[in-house]
C-alpha cells in the first residue's frame, strides 16, 4: 500500500467515524448509504467482474433480513406468538437480549444465504447470458411471494422487528445501526479488495471475457462462479439483516424481497459508478443515493422521472460508468501509459 | 495514483451536497404549525394517497380560512410538509425519521395504508411525536400499546364482519357459505380476520380462502372456484385495485353470487368506472355523505361532498373525509392543550371527545376510534344507468333497503 492510498483510507475512515456526529440528522440516510454500497459492491462481483448479470442477489438480502429478525425474536420468545400479536410491546427485549439476538441473528443471516447461494448456484450458474438474468429475476419474485404466505413470519401482515431497547438517548439507535452498517461495509471492502488482488479475480474476468476459453485453459469455472456468488450472498445477507433492524418493519415484497427497488438499484449503482472496478460501485452508490434523496426533496412526485433522465444520460454519455469515463478521459491517472504518437495516430484514423 | 484525487474530490463534492441540503424547519414558525406527512403519491397506493392528501389540504385551507388555531391567545395556521413514500414501508419509515430529525416536525399526520402506518408508528413513538392518522386501520396497530398514535377510523376487523351477519340474517338465521379473497397486505389480512371471526360466531363455513398478490390485477382463478362452489357470500378486499379487478372480472365471467362484499368501492369510483356492472356490490365504508354528523367547519356530509367535488372534481371517498377529520382533531387538541408541548398535546388528543362531519371521535387506550361505527352501502343503479352508493346498514343510517340476493347475470 503506498502513501497516497494510506492517506485516502485514513481520510475515509475518519470521515466515516465522524459522519454521524457531523450530520446527526442524517444517520439513517448514511446507514442506508452503507447498505447500498455493500449491495452494489457485492453485485459487482457477479455483474462486473464475472459478467453474470444477477437480479437474484436480492434473494440473499431478503433472506438475511427475515432470518436476522426471526432469530432475534425466536431466541427469547415464541416466534409465532410474536407475529400473531403484531410484535412489540407484548414481549419486550432487554438490552442484553436485543444485542445478543442481533449478533446471533446477523451470523445466521450471513451464513444461511451463503449456503443457499452454494446450493442454487450449482443448479443455475450453468445458465449464461440472458437466461441467467431471467432465472435470477424469477428467484427474487418467487421468494417474495412464498414468504408472503408463511404465517410464522407474519405473511401479508408483515413482521415487526424488535424495537431498539431503552439504552442511551434518542440518538443511540441511529448511531448503533450506523456503526453496524459502517463496520460491515469496511469488512466488505476489505474482503472484496483482498479478492480483487488475487488470481481469483483474474479467473472471474476470464469467465467474463470468454468462459469457454477459460474452461479450455483448465479452469473449473463452475467452482469459481459458485464461490463468487457465495461471497456476495454472505455480505448481502448481512446487509439485509441490518436493514431489517433499521427499518423496523419487514414486508415480504416491499421491504425484504424488494426486487423492484433494491434489486434494480444495486445493478444501477454499479453501472452508474462503473462496473468491473473496485471503486465504481462505491462512487455509483454514493452519487445515486445523493441524487435520489435530492430529487425526493426538490422534485416531489417527479423523483422517478428525474431518476429516469439520469439513467438515460448515463447510458448515452457514460456507458462505462463514472469510473469508465474518467479512465477514458484521464488514462494516465489510472496508471496507464499513453503513447502520444499512438493516440494521435488513432485520432487521425478516425 | 492520481485516481485518489478524483475519489477525494468526489467525496468532498458529496459532503458539500449533503450539507447544503439541510433545510431546517421548526415545528412552529411564526404563525405556522408545521405538520409532517409521508403520502403515497406514486406506487400502488397512489390513488388513495392522493385522496388522503386532498383530504388534508381541504381541511388545512378550511381551518386556516376560518380563523386558524388559537393557542395561548395567538392565532396559528396549519402547514404540511409532504414527502412521497412511494407506497413503500421502508421509504415511509425513512421519511418519518427525516421529517422528525431533519425537518424538525413535532406533529405528524398519518400515511395511507396500514402497512405504511405500521412502519412509521415505531419512529413517531420513539421520538414521542403525536401522530393522528386517518388511513391505517389494521388492528395490530392498536394492540401494541402505542402512546402517540391516534386513528380517527374504526379498526379493519370491523369492516366486513357485518356483511356476514347480514347474510346470515337474510338466510333466516341459518349459517352461510363464504368465499374469501384477500390481498396479502396488513389491512386486507386484518379484514380477513374480522370475517373469520364472524364466520365462527355464526357457525358459517368458509369454502374458499385465497390470498391474492399485491397490485391485484387478476383474480380469475378465484372466480372460477366461486363459479364451481356457489357460495352464499363472496368477500373481496384488496384496496382500490382489488375492488376494480373484482368487479371487472365478475362481470366478464358472469359470476353469480348472492352477496358480494368488498372494501374501497368509493375510493375506486366503482359506480363511475364500471357503471351497471358494479351494481349490488356491498361495500364497507368509514363514512358516507348521508350520515347526519355535523361540525362547524364542514357543516355536514352533504356540504363536505359538494365542497370537495367543487375543489377537486370528484366525489370524496371516505379516505378523503377521514383525512380531513384528522386535521379537525389536531386543531381541537391544540386548542384544548393550549400549548405546543408534545406531551400536553398527546394528552389532549387522548382526551378527545368530539363530533365532526365525519363522525364522532373518541380514542380508546390503543388509539383507535371507538365512537364511530362502520357503515355498509350498496351500489344501486337506476334504469338510466346512473349509479349511486346507498347506505343499507346499520339500520339507523340506512337510506335504502338491501337488495338480496343479487339477481343472476342472465336476468340483469
């Protein structure tokens, strides 16, 4: 790691730690930003590095959300009675129970989706291109409809997650969820950055560029595809678990398996920032979130129209995303050596 | 590694944007009492969201033009900050947080639908922000011991249980068979629980119990079953779209059923959209213009209906009426509390006991309105094809007699 990088990381870390105190009113939005970055970054493993456009990552997110909340309740109270009573107040978590439940819940929310990803990955990662995209799209929709029929997790009534216990002051809840999501974000970043510096990433890229050739080279592509998806599932599950606690109310199709919003947003953010790069999804998620929040405030009722215009502009003018555009504009800043003569020759050719 | 510079500049740009977007409102600015509301302006509840918003706006204008709110010898006017929750509970919870912590709102109005109210209530409760809501009827909202939630409407389980009683009565007190189709959302599922209780109480039998997806656009499968099973009553609940879909497909498939009980007929403008096809549908309603309640601001139901139609170009469904009533409740509570202290306003709200054009309002411990019964109306058309909703139950308010059983399609 060179000096510049170190300064950058320390800067971001300091900002991340200071943010909830600098902008105390924005804690919820900042926590959601962390979750969005996690989702975009992990989607990028499939969509960007591996070339598999997955709409199914929302499955792991929703699964994590339900699992975390269910475990948190189920560890201390009968889950069926909790949902029957609409949750809350009838049974009250002590602070210790709340945090223990959350910890175990998050663990389950990470591990189970990982296993699920392994199992279903084995069967559907054999599909390629559009077939894979459509199949994963179905996964999220199906999960939403199925979970909407399971009584023990509230079915259509929704699931109220345990309310934050009475510790500290009014700000504690926001701070707790912010730091939780920020820590998970850091873990995700470290993990993904680590992965991207290994041969694993090169194999994913090989799969993206030409899967048949990669196989001919003796790479067991299936194995790598599944592992890649499991890594995404792990962090998506965690993100879902946090989001469930943060929102406080889980609805099967609108909050948990929210393919129409979160499922699409994670793709959009990665593309906006530039897929297939480490920083692209992070920048994409940040810009997207700020734009969206801004539109919400200033273009009430038109926010999706404005968002649509943004998407059109991106697709037309920045097809490679923000990072891709910067890379084309300032290749030397990305450590690429540009031969001026060669460049001129290309311009003349055009 | 110049790329770092780019990233740093991006982050700083983001920070600047973030900090400039802090617009601070206080709860009471000058002579304004600022209320906050997350409303479904887009998404699956958008039509009802607009009814809710129109109801709020109508009452704000009326109260402001008639002297406003008098607190501590000073006159204040209402103002509302709206956000669009996109019919999404996740968004609604975020917006509640935003209204309270960023915009400094200290009093809230409810969103549309039980699901969204469920998502917002924990937030308002946490901050101790009194919320008067007019569109969250799910019973589970009122069993949680919320202290700052007040609903001007009757809980959802009371919507259609009367219809079952009515069917049993028409069947000479003998049990009936019931087919049920409910959307998978908090409100409709609660209506279902109410119907289930009525079925049990009357010894009736449920023959179909279908769950329908959100964004209800097709229920043909259920209707095929209804054709086969020939139940005495068909109960459908799925907000505006549910009502529209049910009537459309029942008329297309010529499904004969002696009684069709639904919700949201007036919000869906059923009689206008489907005309004679919607005839005989029995609908649960929180309010009807012919009810004889009165207040000083809107006078009575008929006047409200006329004023609302003049202003917005359509007859007010009960969603609009109850939303207007929420503002009347707030005004009353502010004046009785004679203060803007949240606790005092909350206590004043809890002690509310008043009549509005929409009905009597008195809150139970859980926050639901216990002083206002539901009414059932039936869509009735004259020979010219002009349809009207007429109250048929309870008898106290009835302006027409229930037509039962519904004539078969071959005779219509």
